[in-house]
C-alpha cells in the first residue's frame, strides 16, 4: 500500500507516520507528501526523510478545480493508493474524492460529530466538556462528516490549560493514526 500524505503545518502526525513506517509498524510505503503551505514545517520533515513532496498553493492555479486536479495528477504519478490527511486545512473537493473513492482518511482532534472544523481542541476546551478525544474518519464532501473508522476518548482534567489538552490530544493522535493506517492495510490483504 502506497500512502500519499497531505499536511498544511507542523506535520507532527506526518512525522509519527514516517517513524512508524521506519519501525515497520506500518507495512506500507510513503510515496509522497503534498502541502498547500510554503511555510509548513512538514516540508523540512519531507526533505529530511528523503520523501518526494509537492507544494501546491491554490493561488498558483486558475481555480480550485485546477489546483485539486494538479494534486490528483501528482498523487497518481506517485502511485498512491491511500490518501492520508494529517492536518491538511483545506476542504477536499470532487476531483480528489472521485480519484480516490473511499481511500481518503483524515484525523480530527475531537470526538466527531462533536467540534468539527478548524479548531477541534480549542472548541472542546471552551465548551468545558469533560470528555473529548481523537477521530479518524473517511473523507466525504462534508466538513469532518465522513464515516468514522476509530475514536479514542480523553477526560479533560479540571486543572488543564489549553496547552495541556493539546499535548494530550497530540499524544493520542501520534499513537492512533499509525495504528489505524496499519489496520486498514491489513484489512486490504
Ligand atoms: C492535528 O491535531 C490534526 O488533528 C488537526 O491539525 C493538527 C495538525 O498537527 N486537524 C484538523 O484540525 C483537521 N480539521 P500536525 O501538523 O502537527 O500533525
């Protein structure tokens, strides 16, 4: 199974996947990384790991459709089977959904359907809920609405700051995402 990772920022989840592949905890390969953000630290991670990457900024294309088609072309050239969104902060549209049916997954830092959107950690913290967590799901045309593959919950302790919560959420993500990816690979066999 060839993985195509997509990320917009720091890329700690991408790093967890890179590390799991090198430790053979994931039995697939990482074919490439796609980012929409020239300042994303994930580019340094790609370079360091020797993984090919594409920087595709929407503004460099005539329209959204052309931008997404360029990403599809690249992912296909790299032979990608499973598209793994890891902090990719843009909505996935029809070109990608049509090219990779049931083969795009995302990680979200809340217990969907609670707190979808850009700030799942902050929204859960502000809402003062006692439980939040992490969701891995298939991507569909909605925002964080696709079929749920796995969830792990977390109790928010009364004395936690927002940073404490974020650190706990990221720890869960870095453990859960590689495990779910490997499970999907095993299910394909
Ligand atoms: C992660 O917490 C991920 O769940 C979140 O962005 C962060 C990226 O961190 N994604 C979303 O909020 C998607 N709606 P990273 O760049 O360090 O992996």
